[in-house]
């Protein structure tokens, strides 16, 4: 609740709501060793294979039909989702479940809703260290 005018007390509390969707950061767990690759098809022996088209542009929109990549039998457990606006979060405290934003059927990773992606890194080492992207679900008509 926000009091916009501290000189006058009106008894009315104003609530400010943002029009923009929440922004999240997709990174990968740091507490386990991961083999991450970037290819156009799944790679045997890799825990996570990101589709090479995912890294072609700095910003784009994914639809639920688009393939993000592939994972081994541990599915989405490698993913870590954090609210990008929460600067005080603990790196081991994951406030969001990956399944809120991504699906994984037969090892194929896709988004659950149309999603705007803004890349953070484009090579495997940087992706594992800094995270893959910031993302937000977008409204469709």
C-alpha cells in the first residue's frame, strides 16, 4: 500500500499495479555438474542440449510449439527460475517452479505460453555461469 500524499490523510489507500508482466531469469543449477551443449538435435551424453536457433537472436518470442531444447531423464530439475526483480534472493531459494513456465515431454523442452526471451549469454560456459535469459509470458489476443 502506498500513501501518495503524506500531507493529507484521506483514509484511502492507493494500490499501484504494474501493467508489465513479471520478468524472470532462467539459469541452471550450480550445485551439480552439468554437460550443456548447443545443437539442432539432442546430443547423447549431454544433460541439456539447447536448440541452436535459441541463440540466433538477442531477443525474440517463443510459442508453445517451438523447441527450446532437450534434457536427459532428470527433466526440468536442472532449471532454476528466479524473479529478476528480486535482488535479495538466496541463490538456493527458488521461488518459482520450472514447470510453471516450461514443459518437458519425452525430453523435449517447450514453453507453456508465448514467451518473450532476452538472452544473457550465447556460449555454454557463460550460460552455465550467468544464466541463459530473462523471460516473461506475453498476452495474446
